[in-house]
C-alpha cells in the first residue's frame, strides 16, 4: 500500500464529472478505478490518500493517471474574482482533475456518450467490458476488524481491445444499450485494429490539438463535441473546450458574449470541467 498527500483532488467529484465511466464507490469510502487494463483502489483519510499499490507502481502509472504533475491550484487562481459564476463552479467542483486516460477507451466511451446520460453510459460500458474484456485480478482495499487497511485480491474486467470488438460485428454489439451508436463503435474498432490501427492511434497521440481534432472528425460518428472530449480526456489537450447541451446553456446564461478562451489558453478544458460538474450536480441535487 502507498500513502500520499494530494491536494485539489476528490475521487467522488471526478467520478461525477462525466469524464470517466469505470470509477465506482465501494463500501467504507473506497473507490475502485479500472482504467484500460489496470486496476487500483483508493480511500481518502483527511488530506492523504491510501492506494492499493506500492510506491513504484504509483509513481510509474497512477501519479500520471491522476495528473499529479499539474498545478490545479494555479489554474484556479487564473480566474478573477469578478467572474462569480466560474468562481462558484470551482468552489463546487474543487476536487475535479482531468485524468490521463487510455485513448482507445475514450474513443469508445465518448461515442457511447452521444445523446446519452451518465448512468446509461456506465451501464453500456460495463456490459461492453463484461462481454469483450478479459478477466484479471488486481489489488483492492478492505478494512479489517481491528481498523487497519489490508490489501486483498479482486477480479475485474479489462476494457476490450479494438480487435475483440471488431471481430464481434454488429450482432455481437446487440443488447448493450448502444442503439444507433453500435455502427459507430464497430467502425472505430475496425479503424483501430491491427498494425494500421495502431499506427493511426500513435499518430493521433503525436498530433497537436488542431491536427488530432481533424483526424477524429474523419471517423464515422465523431462530431465536434466528441472530438473535443477525446482530445481533452484521451489526449490531454487541456485547451480543448467541449460544448454539449449543458455547457451551451452555461455560455448562453453567463457568457452571452462568449467564454474568454484567450484568457484561459492552455487550461480552458480544465475550467470547462468545473463548469460542467457544477451544472449537472447542482441540477441533480435540486
């Protein structure tokens, strides 16, 4: 197990921010995170987090995944006090961070997200992993009778490979709640399969925001919003600013002359997440 102090991070807020769909709250405040083929569990104790891995694994994999290299306090300070809406959104979603997630997983999950809600997206992603992923074991956390945290082995499903989805065809994707999105998922799986698919994904990772966005728009079923989401959550282009129905309503109400993207160059996507979190969770609470 590895214990570390982390500021500006709340796993519950990240799980409700609409950027990841396989983070789950378990018993006793423990959160499980399944990312690509990896698995970890974490619990917060005051300002420290306890993770179900050793320090070497955390520093090699999970520190990068949780974007701990970035100064989120510094991003927040860039917002002036007169922008009362954004300051309130930051106060509400103070613990949201932009995870550095697996690109292939983001391609599929954000195609599923089109005209969809978070519970249904999570359900479809879970079923997709159950049907086409591989079962593996990873370390979890359990609280012993004497109040100490212990590591235990748990089984989980990896995110399916492009080849496993492509080989299933449209018939294999039925019954997952995907609706019209099934043909888009099959198409992107075919595009990402084999040596040519790996080459395309590698090129996407190497591209700058404008080039990556243009490459994504050439894929069947990927429009501007999904392309921006993939750029932000799968490629970590934090200047990307996805605009869905919720964000459009925010911009209409609070920024009728347009959001000041130039002021927040290099971090607009992070601020968008605070706004999105505040919008969907404030409405859910009402």
